[in-house]
């Protein structure tokens, strides 16, 4: 009986010791490697989501500033240069974000300026041209001492409203992100600029 009891006690102690060693091995021993975190996506990857400007070369040969019109689709974030109902060019845009939505409806090109600068949004720069504060509003922000306001560049600008909203070259993140203007890629903005005139119709909406 005593021998049986002794064997039982030894078995229990051996079991406890084995469990303790196993726990320590998991606690202090090699661990499974942590999954590698996904790298932060670059802005260029979001831009690449949008298909680049597509041009129908045969229709482009027929296009003139007198026979074209522009259609801007807010849901699709695309702009179309058209002759009647035929698409001459189709390019990505970024329209106004929430709270700064782009105006919709039947608009017209009021002005063309190849080297336009915003009179509302831009940077405060010092005498040497160094940016002291970027992304400011001349209407809201006050210029730090020794600086002046420099309007953001808006290449190939087509003005659509008296308030200054227009189509121009800008950053295209793949979603509405502007203060109301309709941003385009450099090649798209240049093409639309070349094949339109003051008075060209621009329909903006849920197309």
C-alpha cells in the first residue's frame, strides 16, 4: 500500500514538473514570429486606381473649340470632352470634398488662363520664397510677420464660376478632395484647355 502511495505521489510531482517546464518553455522559449505589418500605401497607389486619360484619336482630329462640350461626372470622378454625344477624351478628376462641393448644373467656361493662381488658397511665404505656412486660406488665416500670400498654382485653368471655381491641374487622390474646383491630370487639363473656348458648356452632376 505504501509503495503504491509513493508511486502515486511521484507521478503527480512528475506531472507538475513537466507542466511547469512546458509553461516556461512557452514563456521564455522561441515564440512565433509576429505577422509583418502591411506597409503604408503611397499616394501614388491611390492615384493609380483611376484610369488615365483616354483619347479617341480619330475623334480628336475632328475636335475644335467650336464643336466640343464638357461633361463632369461627380460619382465616377471623370471628365469627358465630347462632340455631341461622342466621347473625345475621358480623364480622371478630383471634385470638391464634403463641405466644399463643386457646383453642379449647366455651366460655361468664363475665362481661360494657362498660368492661373488662386486668390484664396495657397501659402504664406517669406521674402526668399520659402514657405512659412502652407495650405492656408487668404480669407481666414493671417499672414505671419514678414510673409505674404502666394496663391496655389492652377495650370490650364478654365473658370466656371465668378467665385473662382474652375478646372485645372491638381492632385488626384481618387476621391473628392478639392475646395470646390475640378482637378485634372496635367495631360488631361492641357487637352481640355486646348479644345475649349470661353463659352464652352460644362455640365457637372450625377452622370
